[in-house]
C-alpha cells in the first residue's frame, strides 16, 4: 500500500509545474522495525527515550563519525553496528 501511495504522490508532483528532482527513500522489500519503549522502565534506569532512539538508529543505520579532508580528496568515517535479524525481536 505504501508503494502505491508513494507512486501516486510522485505522479502528482511530477505533473506539478516547477517541481523537480522528485525522489523517495521508500524501497520495496526494505524491512521496517517498530519499537515501543517502556517509558516507565527506561525512566527507572535513568535512560531517556531520545537516547534509546539514537542508539537504535546507530545500530540500524550507522552514524557519520568524522570527515577527514586533505587537498582534493576526502574520507568519511562511519560507525555501523549490524544486528542479526533475530536480535530485533528482543530489543
């Protein structure tokens, strides 16, 4: 359903004068994980929901750590922690 709606919105935008470079981050078959934080337990442990969200984002997507640039070339260093798919159900 999301793919169909994304396509419809894309078509409407493409037909709109002045709209350019239409793109979507939606990828068919890309898995999605929904997380529900037990806020009471997190608060008891002194962990803010924002900290949990940031940690999960880093585990799933990685994070840019630093960028080194010298002359005409640049090197971006990232941090990525892969979790096996079986781990997602126990987060």
